C-alpha cells in the first residue's frame, strides 16, 4: 500500500510494452531521486507483438490490464494515466541545421529559442517529406538539440545574449502512424490515457548514460525481444538514433528449433541458461530432456555474433563510419552469453569498454519495496520511461484543424504552426504570397519586377482571432483561411532607372538636356508604356534629329537643312551626348555663305526680291551675278546639299569660301584650327604650325596620324591626333 506521503506526491505510471512482456512501474520524483513504489511484469500469452510492433491490440491490451491490476493492488492507487515508449522499428531521423538572423540590439529570449527550435523542426520535417518513399504517414515524435551557435560559435545557452546570426543543430525523430496508433489503442482499451510518449532509446539513455557522460562518444544498445535500439552520444548531446529488427526472439527461435519446444518454453530455457549450469525441459514429444549452459551458448553463438556484428555496423554508420569509445548494453536480449564480448571484438575496443548496465547506474533510484525486484539491465528502460515524464512531458493530443481531427505529438510548447504542419497544410498558405513576378529584358539583361504581397492567413482558435504562434492544447478548434496572393509585378518604361537619365546636346548653338527614348520589341514606345512579360526593352543612348526637332518645337520643311557635327544629316540621324546639331533653312544657308563676299551683292539684292529672281531663267541668273561665275544651281544640289562637283564655278573664290569649313585637330598635344578649305590633307598642317622644314633639327622627321604613320596626301578629319617632330 502507498503511504500518505507517497499519495501526496505526483505519482507516475510507466509501461514498457515489450515484444515478450509488459513491465509496469509506479513511482514519483523527489528532488533528484526517483522512488519506485511498485513494479509488475506480465508476459504476453501469445506472440501478440513481433519486432516491437503490436499485431493483436486486444491481447496486448489484456496484458496491460493485468499489469495495471497488480500495481493498483500493490499501491491502492487507481491508475488512469500512463507513460509509454515506442520502439524504433521503423524509426526515421533527420539531422538539420537552421539559421536565423536578428536585427542589431535584439536580446535573445526563451521564446526566441523555442521559435528557433520550431523552425529547425519544421525544416527537418520538410526534408523528411521529400525523402519519404514508404507511402506511410509519419509523426514527429521528438527532437534532440545537439548544439546552439551564436555568430558561428558554439554556445551552451543562447538566452540573454545579444542577437546576431543564431543557429541550432538538432535531430528530429519520426515514427509511422500505425506504430503510434497501436500503442495508444492498446492503452485506451485497458482503460488508460497516455500522458507521455517517448522513444525506448531515449528512455534507456535517461538512466544508463547521465548528462555528465554525454561529452564522450558513447553508444547505448537496448536489446529487447524484438528490436535492438541504438543511441549515440558525443560532445554533450545525443547525435543519432537507430534500430535493428534483430534481438532476443531470434535467439529464442534457434533454441526452440534445437530443443523441439514451443516458443515460450524456449524463452524459459534461454533465461535459465544464463543463470544455471543445466536446464531441464520437456519437448513436444513429451520427453524430459536436459541441456547444459555450454551447449546453449554453442548453438546460439552464430546468431549472437550476427546480432553483435549488425549492432556494431549500425553504431559505426550512425557515428560517421567510425567506432565509439565505449558501448553500454541494456535490456534482456543483451544478457545472452558472448554478446558484449562480440561487440568489443567487432568494434575493436577492449572488452572492459563494453558492459551491461544495471544496478551501477541506479544510484538515483530508490526501491521502496525490495520484494522480488532484481536491479539488472532489464529495469533500465522501464525506469527511464517514468523519468522521461518529468524530463520531457510529451504525449499526443488531438485538435480540430479546418474540421479534420489531427493528432500531434505534444512537447508542451505546441503552436498553431505545429498543427498546420502535422495536418499537411501548405506552408505557403500561412504567409502572404507575392503576386507573379514580371520578367523582361532591358538592353539585353533580364529584369524582374516583384509582385505585391497579399494578405496573411486568417486564423482563429476556438472562435477567437489568433496567429501562427498562438499556443494550442488538446481539443482546440483551429480554423485557417489560406493567405492570398498580391497583385502581379508591373513596370512601365518611365520606371526604368536608365530611362530617367538625361544627356546634353548642342542645338543651334544652345546647350540643352535631352530625354531618353525607348523601343519595345523594336517599336518606339513612350514612358507610359506598361511592360509585358517577355518584352525586350531598349533604352536608347541617342535621340534622332526628328525627336530633337520635336523637343525644341522646330518645324521641319522640305527646305530645312540638318547638320550634325558639321555634316549634312537626315531626320533619322542619331544624335549622341555632346553632339552638335543645327537646323537651317536652305535659302538662309545660301545667303549666309554669300553675305561676306562683295561679288554676292546682286544676289543679296535679289534676295529682297525673291519672286523676280526665282522667275529668272538660268541665263538671266547668270547676268544677275556680276562676274558671271557663280551659278545658283552650282551652290545646291537637287537635295539641297552643297554641290561638291568641280564645275568651272568651283574655281571662283566665292565658291571656295562657300564650301570651305574649319576643322580642329591636336598637333603635338596642342589644339590647331585649319581654315579655308573644304577638305584637308596631312601636309596642310605645316601651314598652321611653326615647323621650319628648311632647318633640319635631326636626321629625319617623324609624323603620326592617330598613332599610325601617314602619307603626306592622306586626308585628315575633325579631332585627329597628329605628331610632328625631328628624330
């Protein structure tokens, strides 16, 4: 019977639902000591479980009910809640690292750490879903934080530090739905409510390897009847979990075949053979037989060595293909002769570094009733299941998510985002979605205009407004209206930065700023044009003469002469930055040429009487020009350009002056202007510079034109760079 003091404590009921038997433990935690009030063990009447998986829920439930009845009778406590552990029969793990960067000046809180862990768990879950090819639905059943990092440096506790880039490295563990459901239903049929669920290797670790030893690279092997669960520690944390579907039952089956007995009898022979020199049994023929412990060891040796080899291989795989420093073995399946020795041999470590863990790891365990309790390795996992209740407080709860019942592994810190993840609600439907991006080309390079953000998901919890971080509990009702997408990306020509820039040109002697123009798919467009997906936009770095005329409100007629950089041009001629452009009337241009010459006075007079002059025939025009040497039609071609033929009139000095133009060149890095000709050749520069050819100042003259050696008759142009010096 439990004392009054014991009744006042928070009593926990732990069940180790194993392949061969169910072990029940009732106790309570007092400071750092766990006090066992009572224990009970019941074997399954049939093989209702195989390899850690429940095959017959009803029969397993009956075994649980018998264990519960025994414990209630011993303690006089009505047991309603129970803690259980799941074997890692098809356990899956994901190791992941998750980063988050906070703004300057932020101090990390406990909630920040939880959000960091949650982000890592969600990332691990998404990674797991990508690689899950089993077709089974898996539940997240726990995670172990390996390390925290602050700005790339490992740190024990982030809380209180000034934030920067923080990271968490953890292992998330997943089990299939049928494995978890079977355990829950067996307990429910026995009249028990699951208060906490953990993993068997985690439970065993609670007792067998205390925190202070986890700095070492160790392995724990929990050898049960159906499975061998493995856990690895290193650098202060659990680094990996694993499972092998080979354990004590495989040895029992060999004994059954050798001795011709049923499975339960073979199991008794196995157990007695580990404590007695001889074991007496009756085979299926009704014959009484005796088998020695040495004979049992001999017939099971190949299977024991196979189990040890597989355990060693799995340990190395989980540990990065390298051995560990020591191995601890717990569970009844690990008590068979030769198992720990085989692991030491296969691992390549001394035998004393592979050991069964039993009474020596139970220093913090007090058995208030010592009757019939043997402190061996079989008790490690059942005790760890009870202790994990205080350490983890995890179990499954049910919530309603958008009308569907959803089961979630409760770590005591559940939020709506956890329920959404478990219900396979798309993550992108929780957060505002941007509209579709607009992709187009500008001057041959791709540009993107992002879409507008939409509205966040509308979330309610039990009819009240909530967000993704709102805490949830059992039977909560969660409704989530998916987030919406914003308007698609958009852009106009005038929104392009290059289009907004301006450049300088000289128009009719005045400096002005010109705007940019653009084409889309080869067609001119204004700044108001709305760009479409796939458009090829070109921002031109010039204006045409026609565009400049429009900008300056200059009317272009058939008599308008356009000159760009002193050369005749057309309406489509490009005018780039710092170019010079002139718009002149054809008649005015001619008169400008004439006005400085006395021979042109008749034409000047006639200019004031254009009508009579225009009505003259060529002979009359010839007479009208005093010298009779300058013809109107010789001045202009039919298209209005200056005639550059060599008619007789070209010898007239007036014509030469009309055709003459200045050019500017650089000679020996100094500006020089050439006057009086329409075309210039290299030798003309000697008329414009002080260079006496009659007085040699060296063996030869060196001449260059734009870096090359010219011919003296080679034409020169505006802006040419020339060198002339004695060598």
